[in-house]
């Protein structure tokens, strides 16, 4: 298990630190092969199916990426992508990274996989696994075709919003929220890549505490989220704040990336895109608010609460959760 975690940490590190495309591919592969055992950790058909789906999509993406590296090597004799590289090669790299990140239209594996695995592994999948592909896109952002990126971004925010409305499972909601966040990141990548990195950091800071709370209460559906007032009452205001922050309400942290991205898009004369993304962000906010409503604002009828109270959870890793909650809600007001 230690080896597995070490490889998961090491993979993206190699990808981020290398300029050689082949080494980047090696890092991605290490990462992919190390997370499979974690996914199949609890032996049931659901997690096996999820791991298989994950493996197939990621292997396809790696294969496309490797093909683009080889085509580039054949054209230029170099292991790095250059401005002289053919457009087709750069588009191939973007497609493979989009598959790895779960960007629309290559998104459909992400909710399924997240739903099938444990929350803890889901946390790695929705946060750490995004770093390596993002770093590759960050390195070649100047060469990419802005139109393709923007189309993908629009699709991602739309799909993340529309499909998230339809879900009752909290893990799927988190997955669709991840898809729409990725859309926000990619929309700005060609204009101002440092904002993409800011958005990625804040997205990770928001997602981890939310998934921690879900794991702490084993709240896998909206229905079981509503039992939270009985298990850990202190979590109610925390959950509400984190969800509102993820939705991007000022003055919470989650508003910062949306604010900067919309400003930057307007500076680049992309008013239509900015308007559209702001509207879809409202849909996202709607289903976060629905989660808040079922958690905090309505007390569901229960039979004999005293039995429930006996299972009072003693929160472990308190420091991590409280630090991340502080970061995920108060970074913007404090700064």
C-alpha cells in the first residue's frame, strides 16, 4: 500500500518536472497503474467495474498521447512539442488530456467511476489525478487552438450543470461539479494560464473537505446527508459554507476563481462565453443549495432518534478538515 501511494505521488511529480514528452507519459502511466489497486480495494463488482472503466479510458488517452509524441518525434526529431509541430499533433495531445481530466465530450466515465469506488479513493481521483494532465496542458497552452478549448469548456460547464441537477448521489454530484470546474479552468487556459492554476488549487481546497465530510458521515446520497444533524451537528454550518463556496458565492473563497476568470474573459472580448458560464454557474449553485437544504434547513422525520444518537461519530483527522474548511471559506475575505 505504501508503494502504491508513493507511486501515485511520484507519477504527477515526474510529469510536472520533466520537459521531455516521453517522461511525461511515463509519469501518467505510473499514476494510472498505481491507482487501480486502490480502486479495487473493496472487493465488490461495483468497484471492479469502476476500475475497469477507468483503466480503459485512461489507457486509451495514454495511447493517443503516446501516438502524438511519436508523430511529433517523426516530424521534428525532438521529444518536446514545438511551435513548428503540426496542429493535428497538438489537438491529439489536447484530446488525450481531456480524456484524462474528464472534460466534455470525454466526461462520461468520471461520474460512473467516482460512484463505484470508495470516497477516499474518489478524493484522490477528483483532486490529485487532475494535476498531471493539467500541468501538460499548462506547458503547451500557447500552441493549442483556442476554439477547441472554448468549445470543450462550454460543453463541460453545460454538462456539469445539467447532469448534476439530475443526481441524488453525493459522489456523482461531486463528479459533475468537477467536470464543470474543469470547464472553467480550460476556458481561461489560452488567455491566462496562471488563473487556471489558481482555479485548480482552489478547486482542490474546496473538494477535499467536502469529500471528507461525506466520508465521515458515510453520506453517499442526499437522503443520507439529511441524517447529518443527528450524527455530527457541528458539520451542518461547515458543510453549508463549503457548498456555497464551491458554488462561487461572494465573499467566500470559491468566488475568487470565477471572478478573475470572468474578468479575464471580458478583457479578451469574450462576453458571450463569460455570460454563458456565469449562467451555468447558477445551475450548479442550485444543486449545491439543494444539498444544503436537505442537510441543514429541513429536519427529516425520524423514528426514535435516541438509537441514532448512539452512533455519534468522533471526528478523526480534525486538524486537516478544520484547516481546509478555513481555507475553502475564508481565503478571500481574509486576504
